[in-house]
C-alpha cells in the first residue's frame, strides 16, 4: 500500500521540463512535507497526483493502481486537496462548503462527518457563517475541514484496505501562528488514522516540528547566471524530516545557509536563513 511516482517526466508546452524521471514512494500514515524554491515543481507534483495534469511519461500509482485508471468517484473518496487560495462562487455557508466534500459518499449521513471536520479547525460554531465573508485564513481552515470530511469514510473492510491521501498546497499560508500550529496538529492526527498527508510548505520550521518525512526539490540552475533555472527539478533529498531538511540539503536547494534553532531543552525547533 503506497503512493508511487515512477520515472515521472513532465513539461508545460514550450517550456523547460519540470520533472525528468523523478522517482518517489510514499507510505500511508505519515506527514510528508515538500519544500524547495519557487519554480521547483512542488504544486505541479500535487496537480499530477490529482490528475489535473497528465505526465509526458512515467506513472503515478495508488496501491499499485494507476491514478489515470481510477474513476472520478473513487478518486474523490480517496484523494482530497487543500489549496493555498480557496475560491468558491456562490453564497454558501461554511457547513455547506464542508458538506461538498461528501458528495461522493452516497447513502450516508453526512452531518456527523461535517461536524467532526469543523471541530479540529476551530470552526464548530461557525457552520452558518457565509463562506464569502471569512478572512483568507478562515477560508483555508474551511478548505481543510472539507478535505477532512471528504476522507471520512464509513467503517468497512473495503475502505480500510485502501490508501487515502490528503494533498495540501501551502494550507497555512494565510493563517496566524496559533491556527497554523493547530492545522498542522490536525494533519498529524489525520496521518495517525492511516492517511498519507503530502503537504507543500515554505515554512521549514513548521515542517520540522510536524512532519515525519521531508522531500526537497530544486531546479538545476546556472551558477554563473544568478542561479537561473536551466533544467528540470531534481530530488535533493527524501527521508526523515530532520535528515531531509539538514543544512547541506537546504543550501543546495535554496543557495543560502541556514542556522539551526533549538528549543530551551536542546531539541531542534526550526531553521533560520543566515542572510
């Protein structure tokens, strides 16, 4: 049971390749943070897994089944997405937006799943509020709740044996520090229930505190041309979070040096650019 990316190649029309034979295997039950500079293909990777983009070659499989062969209904029950800029047309309430994640769960009572999804993001009492009136950070929290409701499957042997994936693209970018920590804690709890959480983060310290594994990407660059991208992204590191986000790998990816910040008890709490 795993999400596998095998020899993935992709390029936008009339542009340099984004990936060239990029391999990756991710197991359920973990939070995997994806980091890297702008233009390294982090969001593109999520869109390929979701199936909104099609690779030029290679394959993406979930439990050894190609994503491209999965039905829309099966995809909706097993893969949920949280974007960094939630958009929605129409005058919907918070509760209605979260319930949209249940559209493919036919024949089940959605109210408990919606309520249990709103509670961990701190919006249990905001179900009747118009989504359009919320701040950007609050809308991100609603989007996370919708993904939680979407992956809340009824207890059944068939669903228990299938990997579920939550893909999140900068899901805390608009949140204040307290809600960012709460959201990441929620993602960790989701992973403990057997879901694979793949989250793009620019806040590397947040990744160190909450992720189990790290994936670091970086485009091949020209050192003599202000590190201008000249080739497809490469996999700089993939492994346990503190090994993946070590100073050597971060310098290779971002081109700057980092200090390690420790808590009073000596534990690694984050990384800070040296300037």
